[in-house]
C-alpha cells in the first residue's frame, strides 16, 4: 500500500522490519487499550514515512475492508452450507446468525462502494463530498479537502492492478492461515476433534461478530460468541467451551503482546506513550 507513494517520492522509505515492528506495537496497543489503540499503528507509520495521518488511516481502513470481504465470503459459504450440516442451533441462534450475515453484507457493499468511489483518478468522490459540505466555513472545508486528498492517496494502490492483485493474494493467504490454525486448535480438544473446515468457518463467523465488542486487555466479545456457538450449536459442555474460547482468544490476540512490548521497548515507547498516542486528537491536529 506504500509502494505508490514511494514511487512518486511522496514518502520516506522504511523497511519490512520497521513495518513489522509498528504492526506488532499497534496490535498490542489494540489488545491493551481496546479499539482506540488501533490508531497507534497508522500513526507510527505516518510519522516514520512523513506522510499525513489520513493516508495511513485510509490504508488501515482498506485493510479492514479486505478482511471484511474475506469474512463475507467465508460467512456466506458457511451460512449457505449450515442447513445441510447437522448442528444444534436454536431458531434464535439461527436468526442471529442470519441477521449478522446480512449486516456484514450491507457493510461490505458500502465498503466496496467507498473503494470504487475513491478509486476514480479524477477526484470524483472528493468533489461530491465537498459539494455537500459547502455550508461549512472555508477553513474547515480546506481542512476536509486536505484530509480527503490524503485519504485518496492512501488507497492509491487499488488503482494498480498488480498491487491490487497482491493485496487480494495476501488477504487470501492470511485467512487460509487463520482457518488452518483454528482447525488445528480445535483438533487439539477431544470435544471438538471431529470438527471440519465448515465448522471452523461457522465459528469464525461468530467470533468475527463477537469481536465488535472488545474490553481493553480482556477481549470479551470473542469469548462470549465462541462459547455461545460451541454450546448452543454443537452441544459442547460449558467448561470445555470456555477453555476453548479462552485459548482461541489468546492465540488470536494475546500472542502478539510479548512481541509488541519488546518492539515498543526497542522504539523507546512505554505504556504512557501508547496511551497518549491513542488519546491524541490526530485528525483535528492536522
């Protein structure tokens, strides 16, 4: 996502190690501070590449969109196959699953429309948004125009077919690893040893919906969604389901924390600085 900006000499080049370090720090901040901590990674990258924060906020949003599309494909396949699969879901659970799938589909359609709008090279989306904000004072309009321009540069990689293909390939590889590791984890428990790929996709769909609710340092939504799915859909005992849910949360979220803390220490960042970065009014400050 940074390559188009490097080609046009709009950004300072940084290596893969620095990007990996910033990613580990950002994910750790997200675990320890909750959703607000997710702005740490784009902020660190924007500072090191000397780019406006809006460009990396756009890159972060593009990542989330690609992940959402992957979840939509997986959930859609699981949702379409569930009636053929024998699970113990009650009508309420099935209704919640269907409602969540429709919500994700609507969000995916909106994200796709946003990407296509900002993908236009002539600035059509920016002009339409600014034309709707003419009632604002001129300084605010100029600030929004700069932020929209930076946002457009942040998703410039989607205009290059090669880079877009790489993004889609990396997303597919990422989710293949997620599904494979989750399948291996379920096979490590007697209660879920018989689970197949479809069962993993169904549970990942519930976990994705549950991840919307996140308590800093504790998680919360992922564990609850996993326990509900395991007990209500597959009849797994509550004790076993609780242990599996906690281990899933640790593998998917907590595992990065030691690496992120080491990287933060190497970069001279501590807990107070991470909290300060998360609380900062970055966009208004620009």
